[in-house]
């Protein structure tokens, strides 16, 4: 069952104090590379000033989302953005929680299922004997359901599988005729980093003593251009980190236009936020966050907890950086499509990597 909006659009910062312009200094755009703003402007159909305004909105919306989630508690069902109208939507299952969302400056949305409920359904799928026709699944907070992606010709099998889960019928939706995702590692040599002189991936983000990247790029002990893998998890997760004792990592991301984007932190952006990816095969590309807590079934095994986006990527981009303005979001895992026709790409959240290995993100 789709969610129903219960409030009016809030279209200006003046009408909504929660989204007022950030004070000087402008942390939302401080240090953001001009090429990143250009790429965002192109994606959004605006100019650099408009792109900078979107980054300010994203920063304010992230704070608002945290506040709403804390107040709504078990009734919280997720948030998403409409950047064109500078609107934050917040779904919740109770009147009190929706009132709290409105008080925080968001448009309240009625939801039948809490985010905890949907995450529980996704976990139930993960623990089941998932048929091969289901390559991925993800939580769609806007429609308040779990989307199960289905390969061509697999609708009947997928429908039968969903029926065995014992979950509300309106909580799961089949999306048919999707393309199977695949990881973006490649055996071609490249400019990012090589693994065992055989394959190539992209650096994610610099951390104290090295960098984080995708787990499918290498196993613990594998050698790279800059050092050796110290930790790696794939499948299940898709994260790793590489120690670089003879090199100096810095808190920047290459913009593939002769410059670098300064990393200022790792505050997660909301669903609907514009993000940009850096990778050693295709350089800079931008799109929007579509969902969190997505699960993908690669040929090598399932990976859960991923960020689903409309950003494209190609082989060799694996492990590369995903940014929302100057905030680190995740490292490239895999997806479908390409950067000619467009595609869907999934990212391992960077904060989970930092927490798992006790790493400190380097900022500039």
C-alpha cells in the first residue's frame, strides 16, 4: 500500500525555519570542489548556485531526519527528500509521530509499516532460501514496502516465494524484469590500485593508516599497489581496508578533472539526496539515493545493508567513493547498467566500515 501525504509542501526556507540557510561559515559547501558542483548542477538541471543551495538543504535535512527518528521511535517509517521543492517527507505509523515530524519542519506521511517492520521483513528474506530469480531486494520508504527485484521470467517463482514469508501482502512488492547486478571489479590494469597484479579497483576514502574500499576487491593479505588488505568481508558485507605504511593518505577524493574534493565528515544523506561517485574507470557521475538497507544477490553471494542509487558505474569503479557534497557516504559495491545508458549502483555505507574496523576517517 502506498503512503499518503497528509501535509502541505514547504517550498521555502523562510516558511520553514528547520531549513533556513546555514550560517557563515557554510559547512555544507565548505571545501566542495567546483567540479563536483558542476556535476551536481548538470544532474539537477540548475547552476552552481542552485547546486550549492541543494547541499545546504541536504545538510539541514539530515539534522531534521535524526531529530524525527529520535522522537518518533518505533513509529518511525523513514524520510526522503524532494530537492526541487526543498521538502523533507517523514513517514510514521502514529498520529503523535506524524505531529512530531510536522513540528520538525517535515511533511508528515501516513505509513502502515514502521521502518523496523520493513527491516524485519528484509531480514526474513535474507534468512530464507531465496530463489535464483531474485537478485536483490530493498526498502522503499516512499511506498512503505520492501521491493523484491525479479529477473525476466521469474515472476511466478518470486510470487510463490514471497507467499511463504508470512508477511503482510502490502508490505512486499515485486519489481519484475530487472537486470542482474554484478560487482565492478575488473582484470584490466588501471590507475587506481591493482590487487595481486591481476585486477583493479578504486580507493574509497582515506583513513588513518590507509584507505577503505570494497570487500570483493581482495582478501586479507592480498597485496595492492599501496599496501596489503588488513580486513575484508564479502559476501554478506562488501567492505575492506588496506594499510598503506609507505604512503600518505589524505582526506580528499579525486574529481578526475585535475582537482580533488575535500572530505569533511560522514553524515548520511537522506533518500532523494543528490550524490556523486568517483571511480577509476568512469570518473565522476551523479544521481540520487533511492533506498537504504538494500540487499543484493551477486553471483558470489548476498550483500545486505547497501545504499541503492541511480548513479552509474562500470567495472573497475568498485570500491570508489560516494559523496553527498563533502560528506562521505559509501564505497562502490556493484550494480547494473553502465554510464552510457544509465544504471543502478549499490554502495556499502562508509560508517559501518569505520565502526567495524575501528578506523578514523581522514578529513581536510
